[in-house]
């Protein structure tokens, strides 16, 4: 899924609609740190020292002391014994925030106004409610600096984080991966073994399925809208599409690739570029549904009939594709599955999954939903 619209910088959104500014939260945290006395009684033991003494991970120690579910009785007793032996106080060595028995998970997505990300956010909220977890939703606006600001805030306030990474470089994500708060990536692949895991769709397989469908529907001259995008998911869909055409004997040199911008405007601009460079194109794959909608509008304004003159397929499976005329064929992502698998990985990491479980990737299947845009009578 792709699409770019700027959002309010550094805002965190909670399920109840309240918001907190990331910069203010960080400033508050720093103020608390500065006000901590440097002299006085002996140093308070840290949670990390408790975890080391008990021979468990930091997340397991935290969960055991908080009384959360998912920690065995034996592990809990071991952690409590280590804490008592060290004289650890939950309020002294813990992060400076109120603790409750309810797990708080931060979800960072590039743009919550994009319908694709909105569907994913809804899936996270539904799954979080089923687990009785508190979900805090944040938007990075596709800006690495803003993403890092939000992540640095969530590291201080959340028990775990799920992020759909923005454009490279991801050095900030690498640095935060070493924090005691587990991080899972979704939608885009993880590129660090320190990440607790990643969940994403089979983008390559989805692109291949789109190519097979367009060929089978009668396409002979192919175009790709959004193929110059920078996100790994975009590149995987493009590569899968080219591989799928090759399966049917269509060489990559016979495909016109246009457009690098995301969102509906990007799709409209990409289709205009495509029709100018390859006016005889008769089958188009847009790498997101929002781009497909923009491409549909542009093609219709240019006098092209869909599907009569031009076949069109999108990617994501957002509801709007089935509310247009014609309805748009799309590759549907499993939003509930992505949310469920990501929270499962995070739950495992928060409850002591060892290093062997880190860096694991789960790739979920996609499905083709045929619409009127590729159905010729």
C-alpha cells in the first residue's frame, strides 16, 4: 500500500481521540530527567539488573513485575525473588510514566488518511480491543525525522511498537531497535535482525497475479503506474508484475513504466505520462488502489473507455474500488491478518521470546478481486 499526504507533524492519536505532541512529550521527559537529584541515597537498582539477575529478558521482567498475563508462575517468582534481593522498587528504576496492568502498544503508520492505512489502523484497533490492549496510533507523514520523533516518544511510553517504516535511510529505526521496548515492522520489510519481527503481504506474488490476470483478460501492451516509487513494497510489486508478464512471454522491454508519486494525484499524473509515452497501451497495473483511482479519472478524461479500450488493476483492496464506475479490479491485502500476526509477534517479544525469534518475517497471501475494470464482455 502506498500513498502520500502530509499529516500533522509529530502528533500521537489515541483510540479515544485525544492527542499528544511528540516534542512536548520528549521535552517533558527530559525535564524529569534534569530534575532528578544526583546526590543522596545509594543508587536504585534498574529493571535491567533485575532481568539479568533473574536470567530473563527485560520485557519478561517488566511483565512479571506488572502482573500481566502470559508470564509463567515460575518465571514470575524468579523475577520477584531477584527484585527483592536487589531491593528493586518498581517506581524507582522504571521508566518515568504511570504503569497499569493494561498493555499499551504504539502503532506508527505513514498516513492514517490514506484509506489503505486507515483499514490497517482499524484492524489494529479491533485486534487490540479483543486483547484488551490500549492502542496508540501515530502518523509519520512519510518523513524519516518525524517518524523518529514519534518512535522516540513511544519508546518512553509504550510496552511495544509496531511501525510501517518510511523511506530510507532507516538508521533511526536501527538505533531504536536496541531499546528494551520490542519493535515489529509491518507492510514494509524489516532490515535489522534486532527488530522483533516483521509482517507483510506477498507483494511479489500480488504483482505476478496482476500480470497473469491482465494477460488472461486480453491485454497486449502493458503499462505500470507508480513503478518508480522508492518503497520496498512498491519495488516488490513492480518486480512481481514484470516476472508475471515474463511467465506469459512478455519481455520487460515491452512494458512502459511511468510515475513516481504516490496517492491519487500520483496515479493521475502517472497515467497522463503513460498515455503520452505509450498511447497504444491497453492494460495498466497501478501499484496502489489510490493510484488506480487517479489513473481511472485521467484515462476517462482522456476519452479512454475502461475496460473497452484499457484494462486497469490496482493493489490494496480498499473499499472505494468497489464503489466506483467501473469497479476496479484489485489485489486485496489481508488487513486483519497483518494486524493479528504483528500483535502476536509483539506479544511473544514482550513476554520473553529469545533472540532466536528476532528478525523473523511472516509473509501473508494476497487475493485478486475482479472488478469491472478488467471484465470485457
